[in-house]
C-alpha cells in the first residue's frame, strides 16, 4: 500500500493522526486568546491537520519551544496603554502567499480600543485575487465588519462618539475605497466585499495610511524578523513579568 502524501509531497505519518491535531488545537486556543504573535504560524500548521507530516510536527514543537522561552511575556491590558482613539484598526494582506490553497492571499487584523488590543486575526482569504490592491481591499472589508461591531458596542455603552479608523499600508487600496470612479476596477469582486466603500463614503469609518513598519497587522500575514516582532510586542502591549510574580500567580491558582 502506497503511503499517503501531504499536498507538498511529504509522507503522512499515521502515528501523528491524533497527536498532531491535538497539539495544534491547543496552540490555536493559545494564539487566538493570549498570544497573537504565533497566530500566523499556528494557522499555517492547522492546514496540515488532516495530513500531518514529520516536518509539520517538528514545526509545531518549535512553536511550543518558543512559548516556553517566552513564558514570562504577557498581554497586558490597562491604563498604561490608554489613548484618546476609541477604535483603531490595523489591516494587512499578503497577496497570493499560500501555495497550499491555490495561492490565495492571507489577511491580518488588529483592533485596539482606547490603546489596548482587543482582537487580532490571521486567515487565508476565501477567494483568489489578481492583485495586491484586491487582497488589501478584501482584508479591509473584513476589518470593516469588526470595526462596525466594536463601534456600535461602544456607542451603546455611551463611551464613544468618534469615528473609528482603519489603517492600511496600501495607498492603492485607499484610493479605490475613496474614489468611486476607481471603484469600478473592482466590480468583479463579490458584492459582500464592497461593504467598506459604503461605510467610508457615508463617513461611518475613516481609512488612513500607515507605514509598513508601523502596521501592527503585518506580522499576521507572513513571517517577520525577530527585531520587527520584538518591536510589535511593545506596540501590542506585551510586557515581561518577573519570574517571581509568575510563580506567585501559579501558587495562588
């Protein structure tokens, strides 16, 4: 019997059929709730759930090793990050980045409310795009839905009457969104993705440019250098806690 093969040609390990999904499932929980900087890596690992290979398992264990090395880093939400901006959303897309999904693009999203991160997300887009602008446009539309929800929530609580802001590092995307004449170049895209244009033209949301090095969603769409990741940690609100404090918390629990 010929051994099963993963999409990249590697041999599927039958003994990992249960171990690998269990490990990646736990890593998904960690990445989605407390550790944003492993989100892209773990989502990539999740693509091998049904066809686990030895190489994929080794990469998953590397993520575990990284978490162990960074166990004193915590995501800190509090007044030290307080800003006057009620909702600031960073969005990014890596065009045609995933060969395992017919070269679909990867979207990244980070939402801050009054300076503290409340949401992050990394996912492969559902449709294939023909340009970077299209990929960024779809990423912005996904961000729009989340921004509207958080905006309505804050308004219902009486905390915000300021216009939410979406930040992107793609000037072409901004031009398409703001200029209705250019919008016709993307008329072939599924109607649901044009949500962003309606709300920006109505003034419900602002869209502005941010330099790539300052785009907090950049690390959610592709591997980045350790220097950039360390810099991103600081802007996300991740803080180093002394080991003694961590040990005391464990004893109390």
